[in-house]
C-alpha cells in the first residue's frame, strides 16, 4: 500500500540515529562490568535467567531453549480423536541442521 499524503501513521522522525536504538544501547550496556562483582552484565543476567528457570518458570525455560536451540516452528497440524487441532512442532539443533545441509547439498 503506497503512502498517503499526511498519513498520521507515518514515522516522521525516521529510524533512530546510530547509537540510539534499543538494541544498540542494550548491547553496549551488556558489555559493561558490574562494579561489585567484576562480571559483565550479560553474564549476570544469564545467570539470573538460569536461576529463575531452575525454579520452574516456563518463560525462562523457553527463553533459554530458544537461545540455545533456536525457536521451534509449527510445521503442520494434526487432529486428535476429538477433532481438535494439535500443532506439530519440530525443533532442530544446529548440529541437526548442519547434518541436513550436508545430506541435501550433495
């Protein structure tokens, strides 16, 4: 859909300037060192995430799984005996993806 003149949804400020986006600021702060422990913030946050996951927090467990193995993708839908749709989920590790690439690149 082309832009309409005077469309109120247009971002008139454009993209954030270099160094001002959330991602850039978070990356910068993650590399900083905590004055008390001497550890990088990204390390401390990762440790905290694992502690939360060990208490059974499903969101933390999912985040760790997504970061290690990649996000799972719904590949199809099956139906149970009652006719209710059940998503089929396939998760491939990096090693499995690499093996598949080797097999199919021949």
